[in-house]
């Protein structure tokens, strides 16, 4: 019989070492979009698995970055596939007040000690927290309450390009799993736990107009800006092209068929949203995101409904010509925009790029090149009534009397790859703790206790509780 | 009596030294938009004036970069104000095949030896060529045929911000001048001389939407891209804003009043264009600019008419969000575009930015910030029938039987600052030689002789001829 309290006690004893492990992991950059330190981070992670006692540890090679793999057989009935990611976004955005890879621990009111670093929240913090919790279970002299198959990919921020390859190669091993668990920190800045029962799908691509393809404008390089008088501009062209894709607010997508397959909110979604009506804390979100108002001036659950149920078309970045200081006059030969679509049930991710292509062709913009940066993956959803969802909820309620259940996160994770055949796994995503500012400067994870949210200690205990509750499903 | 032939002979004797002087000048970067080496270049230039025998040489200080100033009194009747610029654009664009500041001399067919470097054409090459020509005149034991006041500014690429300050401070000295001369290389790649009798005006500014000013979108930093579902995008907003400014081709400006004051082509312009009908070499332009077709598929002098007589609105650069490799999902908090307007007679440059502001306000975009990067300056024109124009033409015809006269360049130079009161100077801009790819990678100036165009030697001789012809006006 697994003694959860003994494991909690061991975590309390080990917490300083655990913070050190996390800081070391953070100090090893693993920026997949820039190919910075990724394999070294994988190797470090594999050694951590070895140290804890995982067997069959390896870097499972793919055509891209390896998946860090290991098995911890506890002779238990249930087997958890712990899926996570060891790669992060770049930290090139302005506004960082610390070196994003230094592993700086900073007192921040009202949270106490926080780790301010790229990947602290998304997702090296929760990942290492999870491994720490297993380490303490083992050190407490017990077998874990479930068998654990660990698989952390190094390409989540590249759209999990080669995860299907890994799943195919390890199908036999992964089929032993009863449920997928993604360790995460689900508290908000006021301490409320927000459990998300799903994720949106995503496809990410670049749109580009190059004078060479267009047959108009400069074809080889940017030319003197005075030539605009008699030479076409790929920049103006792209502005006209993009402006056909959304309405004047930028919030309604005008691509034919974009909303056709939207089948949310479902009846169950509506039930969840009704419950959120009284508890959803709009101001907390605005404060955290530094946003003053939501689209169309929506408030409360009306705004939340957009977050949960609306597909989106976003320009993540755009660039052309001279972007340095001062005044260089230039007629650029090329312009590029990084665009993503987020999909909700029952949209099909494979429809995304063809829909954009048809839109461009219909309006007479065949020269716009679509460069797929990732194939993308589908949305995924779990029912609030599923036994594993209830197990997760029960663990959260052990630590907090303030738990909200949201139908989905607006963000994306490749749960659908595990949830669909051949594996068909139910999934759980959660844990105590607060991590914020993913993809933004000064991303952080709360480490210390005593503030409105749990720190690393509470997070690790919650992971132990989740594994324990899984064993009882 | 000035002996032109003796001076030509001296240039032939000195040409190797002259090439060395130019290469040394090129190797000293003077990138005003990036504040790179500008003052060192000014100092180098002042020493060159001293070496030639200029008096009263100095760095005439302004609130920005200094004007390099000197006087060469020949006791002549006529005084030329030789105006030029010693600053250049940045060389940060991709595609350079040599170090842009190395002063690389490269054999290029069919031209022979060319200097491939930032500033080679625009305008350190012609500037040093002009000083070289004076050096040889002096070395030939003669006084120049005219007195020369030399003034080279270091902020032409910043819109000549402080040139009015210099003109005011040196009004007494500059009033001694009879005519302004801007040394330039006016041949095209086939060897034809194209004399431009004017320049367009320019104003250059940044348009910016920042969530903070807008009160919508992320206000402090870019946030996770999944938030697009419920948070406004400054990028979509800017795309909508910019798309209101031009028609679907990007070539007709839709800002109220933009074309109201356009008073070209004038009767004299029409006469010049009629002459160009048979000689304008469309293919040469397309080859040089690497452009396959002109706006609206115009051909021949119809296309040229756009170049000469059309004001333009150009996006020189635009940027927002993540512009690195791969896939960072981000909802940017800010987007910036670098925009310039080119003015033709009789548009008023001071109307430009207020016109844009009115357009934005009228359409309900008060949040768009206009950041003026330079006050700008007006167009300037000389008549084909002016005595100084005829003097210039006569010099060009001394070296080439193939001379075209264009009413204006589409590019801009601050001639209006000298042509308007209190100086009211006529101006001349020209010389033999070929310089191309200003503001583009692999900018070059032909150095060697024997190709379809003149090299540095012919350029320098043509400057001597121009000074000689000025003395006869």
C-alpha cells in the first residue's frame, strides 16, 4: 500500500536538492527553434532518469530531436505515460530583467521565491518537478503507486514534428499505458486552480511574397526606395492580401469555411461555463497578461467563451525591408509573415492550410507562397465526467478549495497524437503551482511557499497525489 | 586661361593614387543611420582638403554630424558651391559577396575593374573623384577655373536634418557662390549618360501601433499566441490601417489630397519626355534593378512617366513579433512600419505628415503613432534651358554622343535647401561614370576604362570639364 504521506515527507526533506536540479536543467538551454543546446539538455535529462532508477533509458532518435525515454516498473496495475517536453521557445524578446538561462531565483511579491527563466513555466519546471516527485517516492523506500513510462520530446515548440514517428516506433511499449499524464502548473496568480480538460489544435506556416515568384517588384534584392513610383511593392501586396483574411477588428476570420466545422460549446461545455459564471476572475487574467480589454469589449464568461471556443488566426511575426535605426529608403523584394491557426472541435487541422490556399487563389493571389513550418496536430478534449478527470480533480481539491474546471486551454499540446488510434489514451494535464509568461520576457515559476500559490514543494506533492489517485481508478 | 588638357593629362598621371584615395575613403565606414565611423570619415575628408590646398578647412559643427567645409580661392570670377555627402546607408542587407567596407576592386564584365562597396556609388565615389580632379588641377600647376566652396554633409541619409542649420550659420560664405554642383556618376550600364534636372522631395516617418497606446491587445510585451482568441492584435490592426492607404495594386495612394498639388508633367517636361520616347532604354533599367515589369504593366515612356512624375508612398520596412527561425507563437504588443512619401512639383513637403494624420483620424485610427524620422525637404527642379544646365550638358557631350536629359531623378537630395531663399542657387548634378545599386547589396562604381562606361579617370576629367564650362557661363 503506497504511503503518500511518507513520500510528501521525503519531498520536504529533499526540496533544496530539487530546486538545484531544476536550476541546473534550466541553465542548460534547449531552444528548439534556434537549435540551441537541445541534445545536451536531452542527455542531462536521461542522466536524471538514470539517477532516479528508470530502466531502459535512452535518447529515442527521430529524424529531428530525440525523445528522452525511460521506464520505471513498480509492478503496479496501472501504467502512466508521463509525456512532457524538454525544449523551449527562444528568449530573444526584449524586456528580460535577468539572463533567461541563468536560473535566477528572485523574491517576487506576493509569491515569494520565483525562478525567472526561459522554460521555467513552459515546461522544464513542471517536468523536473515531476521527476523530483518520483525521486522522493523512491527515496522514501517505496515503489511508485503506478508504473511510469517517461517520454519527453524536444520538438514541442516546433509543432511536435517527429512525435508521430516516435509513437509509431514505440507503439508496443506505449500501449502498456492506461493514461497519459502531462505535468503542469495550473494555479493562477490568486492561487485558484484552473484545470483545462483539453487543448486546441494548431497549424503554423509562413506566408511569403517574393518579387521573384510574383514577377512584379524587385526580384533579387531590395532596391532604392524611390523606385516605388514605377515598381510594385511586395509589402503593399502582402498588406492587401492579409487584410482580406480578417474583418476590420482583426477578430473575425474571413476565410471561406473557417468556422464551418466549429461544434463548440457542446452541451457539457455549456454546463462548465455556467459554473464559471460566478468564479471566473477576469481581472486576474487582465493583470497577468497585461491586457486592458478583451475582443469586442466582451466581459466575463462572454470573453472566456472566445478564449475557449473560438478558433483563431494569428500573425506571430511579420518582417520586410529595413528594420534598423533611422531612415533607409528601400523597396523590399520580399515580405514574410508567420501565421498560425488554432482549431477547436470539430475542425480538422488538415483543412487549415488548403483553406488558406483556396482563399488566396480565389482572390487572385497565387503568388503568395505558403511555407508549412509544422504539419500541426488536432485539438483534444476529455470529458469532465471521465474517471481520470475526476482523479485529477480530486488531487487538486486535496490542496485547494478553489478549483475551476475549464473545457480547454486555448494553447496547444499534441495530446491528440496519444488520444487517437492506435493508442487511444485518455489524458490528464495538471498540478499545483504557478508558472506564467510562457513565450514572454521574465517567464517564471513560483518556487517558494507561503504566497497565494503553491511553490515547487506543493507542485511535487500534487504530482504524487495524482499518481496515487490514478492507481485507484 | 585654364588649360583643361593639361589637367586631363595630370589626372591620367595621378589615377593610381586617386584610386588609392578612394579606397581609403571607402574603408572608413560612415554609416549615419547606425552612427558608425561618421566623424572619423569627416576628419579623413578634412585632411584630404588640406592636402589639396583648401583653406579654412574645418568640421563645421551642427547639432548632428559635422559638415566638412573648405574654400579654394582661385581668384576666379565664378564660385561653385560643391555640395556632397560623406555618409552612407547601412550595409546590413543580405547578398553582399564582399565585405562592404573592404574597398574590394573586382573585375566585372563588361565594365572592367569596379569598386564594390557601400558608398561606392552613393556617394563617396563621385565625391572623392571630384576632389581628385581638383588635386590634379592644382598639381598641373594651375589655379582651378572657378573658386570652390566645398561642403559635404554627414547626414544626407538621415534626411539632411541639420543642413539648414549649417546653411544659416554659413550664409555669408555660401552667398558668394554662383551655382551649386553635386558631383555624381550619371551613365547607365550601356554607357548612356542620363542627366537628371531635379530631385523629388521626401519625408520619412514610422507608423506604430502599440497596445499600450491603443488600449487593446497586449500592452507591455508579446504574449502567448493562443490568446489571439480573446485579445486584439496590433498586427491585424496595422494591416487594416495600411491597407486603407493604397488601392489593391499598391500603386495608387488613397490618402485624401495626396495628388491634389501635383503639377507635373509641365509643358517643358512634356517636351523632354517626347525626346525620350525613342531613346529611353527600358530593358537596361529592368536589368539593372532586376525588375521584370513596371506598375500597371506600363511600358516605355509611360512607365518612365510614373518614375518622373508620380509621388509615391513606400513601406521601406515593417516588423512585429517573432522573426527568427521556426515557430514561436506570439501575440505581438507592437508593430512598426517605416514609410516615406516622395513629393513632386508642386506638392508641399510640410503637408505630407498632416495628410497622413488626417487620414488616420478620419478612418478612426487615432492610436496609430506617427514618429517623424526627418522633417524632410522639398523637390527641386532646374530648367533644361538654364545656362548652367547647358554648361553641364556640353561637358557630358564632350565625353559621350549618347546623352539623355530627364526632368528629374525619382530619388531625393536636399538641393531645395540651396535653391530656395536666402541662397537661391541654381544647381547642377552630374558627371561621367557608372555607379549602381545604391542601398542594395554589392553597390559598385566602375573604376576601369574600356567598358561601355567611363571609369574613375573619365569621371574626374568630366568634373574638370564641368568646372571649366561653369567658368564660361
